[in-house]
């Protein structure tokens, strides 16, 4: 990326991506720089933080207790991006309003990292998340366990959510969050 393109991307960042949907953020980024065939699209990863977690193994639900009202997103290469979007905009990425390539059509994997009092390390479980819904200040997902064992309850929690392609919807195939695969996964 040359200096002028870099400044255009920074200008988009200064205008603020907060409060925009992921699709709108993608459109703003695309408008800020000329498209080149050799440019790969940024792959956004998401992080949700909460004051605690409750996992109902029988119902297969993960409840992020008192979740923050914004979901963080970031991308590394080819474009380094970071920001946050309102929860309603994040939840829209699970619907047909987000286009045919949405999280509901291809549910992401996520790494659930939970602080547990008295433990020297966070507890980590890899899950496929589905059907997010707000319940007061809590965000509830249905989940399918991929690996590990989530605790029934815990303290501060971070949910690291797999990628979605900017301007192109959810990625195809194996997502790889937290399971040793870096980058956009297997296509």
C-alpha cells in the first residue's frame, strides 16, 4: 500500500467505524482505497467480553453475563483494522440482512476463555456458536463443543470469535480459532 492509500484508510478510521455494521465498515474501507486484484480482503475476528459466564451443558447454552454493549473486531493482514460495533449491529451479522453469507448460514467457531478463581490459568474451550440472543444484559448462544470443557460458571470471560470476510461474508470451511491454525483457514 502506498502512502496515499494508507492515508485514505487512516481517514476512514478517523471518521469512525464505531456504530457501523460490519458490512458498512467494509464498504467504507473499500471506498477508501482502490481495489487491486492482488489485495486480499481483511478477515475480521471478533471479541466479546463479559463479567462472567454460565454454561448450561444440558441445554447447550453459553451465557455471557453482563456482556459489554459493543463487540470488538480486528484484522491483521493485509489491512490492520480495529474497532468496535454496537451489539445490535453485530447481531445483524447473524441474519439475512447481512447478505447470503452470514454467521447463521456458516456458524463460527469461538474460543471461550474463562477466569476461574483459584486457577493459575484461564479455562479454554473451543465451541461452535449459534443463535445469539440478548436476555437483558446477557448474551446467550447455543453451542456445540469442539474441544475442551467449559466451566459451569466463571468470572471474567472473553469469547474470541472466528473471522468473517470484509465485503464477502463468512468464510468457507474450517475456521480454526484457537485450534492451532492461523490466518483465513482452509478454503
